[in-house]
């Protein structure tokens, strides 16, 4: 039997230049997949209770389009603890 997967999406009325979020859950053996292809990079680090994740284009040219976008898939079950994010004005 396979492990549970968590998919994280964002819904925004404007394009986003970056995302940052903190998740609580099974951080011991996480497989993290950025669903945005090669356009943006996902960086993460483990915390005492889960993961802290940032998604950004280091070169600054790409954004996450306005609307609803699935951007991350992880193995295990997680819940969002915080989600401060940077928006493009």
C-alpha cells in the first residue's frame, strides 16, 4: 500500500512572485515535488513539527499565474500552519 500524498494549491487574484509556507506533519521521510516544472525552484527545510517551504524563481523572471494553481506534492499527510507570501503588484 502506498503512502498518502498531499497536494498544495494556491488561489490568488493576482500573479505571485514567490510563496512561503510552513506545514505540520510527517517530516521524517518526505518526497517533495514542485508541480510548476522548471519555471520555479522549491527549497525546504525540516522543522521540529514539519517543513518550511519556499518557492521562487531566483532569476526573478517567472511568476505563478493568477487563479488556482497546484504547486506542490508531498508524501505523507500535512496541514498548513502558516502561509505568508509575496505578491506581485
